[in-house]
C-alpha cells in the first residue's frame, strides 16, 4: 500500500500577517517549482491568517486551521466553525493537539465531535494523539495511543478524510525525540488500532505523521521508517529553509 507522505507545518500562535504570508508564499513557490513532488505540503497558520495565507498560496499547497468548534454556528464567542474555515480556503483542520487537550481540557469525545464536523464538511481532520512523559515512563505509550484512537476517531473516518499525527507530548518543543525503533513500534501499533476501529484496508491507506522536535537534522531517518507517512512540524515550520529541508527529506 503506497501512502503519499504529508509534511504539515503547525505554526501554533506565531507569526504576524506579513511574515506568515511571505513564509507560506515561499514554500508554495518552491513546491510549485518541483517537477514531480513526492509528498503533499500543508501549512496551518493561526485562524486569523488562514484566509490571507490561502489566498497567497493560491492552491499550490494546502492550508489548514489548528482547531475548530464542533457546531456549525451559534452562540460560541471566540470560536470558529468548520464551514468558516472552509470558506476561508482551508482544506485541513488539526484537532486534538496536546496543547488543546491540556490547555483547554479537551477530551477524546470533544476531539471526536470536532473531527466529525471536519469530515462532514468535506475537509480532512489531522487527529493528534500521544502520551505524556509519565505515561511513557509507566510503559503505557501504546495503551494511551490505542485508547485515543478508539475515542477520538470518528466513525466515518477513511484514509482520505483523516490523518493521524503521533506526537509524544514530551517530545514537543523539547528537542528530544523517541528512538527510531520506538517511533516505528508506536506507529505500527497505531495502525493496528486504526484497523481495529475501521478495517485493514482503511488502516493501510491512512497516513500517520510523526510530530515532536522534527528538524532538518532528524527528518530523513524519521521519514524513512515504514509506518511514518510524513511529519507534523512545529518550531521548524516557522523558517522557510528548515521547513523546506524537511519537505525535501520526505
Ligand atoms: P515542535 O516541532 O516544535 O516540537 O512541535 C511539534 C508540534 O506540536 C506540532 O504540532
């Protein structure tokens, strides 16, 4: 089963308008200049910049939001719905990032409801999962990932409308990464959990990204692992040269 890798940049709460547009445009132009790109590229700016970035990249690369509300509209001050994100020109939404699970107390059920809204409107959900350091130390990494897949993945998930991102919480923004063997073992276990929740064909086709301190110097060995189908990049996605080096590693 060949899965087309995806390199996604999660800008988190960084970038003002002009810098974000310039960064996205540079990546889009480099990507458009490739003769036969071997991977897809996605940038996820803060919600307020999604429309401007989508306009700047003009469909050359994909644009996504970092979160959404599960409802289509209503009295939810400060929140943003999937139809709004779609209207702004985005085709992906990250849901369940550990920073949202921690800072906004989002549960698996919340993440599942958001992912359902994303796929209902024809966008692709990037569902984030991953263990904390304490869970890893307790030997619970695979149990945690399995239960997050079970609880966060919507019933209508397919290889087209869902991407999973495995992001060990302790590896985010710390410069630390699991060993390549650990990454491969966890990704393989996640694929089994996806098969248990859906079916083997769906699991074989679904992309599982690795995220957590991905940088130009480690991208190649991580991306070479059989069950790693791309990267969800935080800090290194804020500099065009670094992000582009990761795209090239793919
Ligand atoms: P870093 O690449 O900065 O570790 O962040 C990873 C991440 O959280 C992407 O969603």
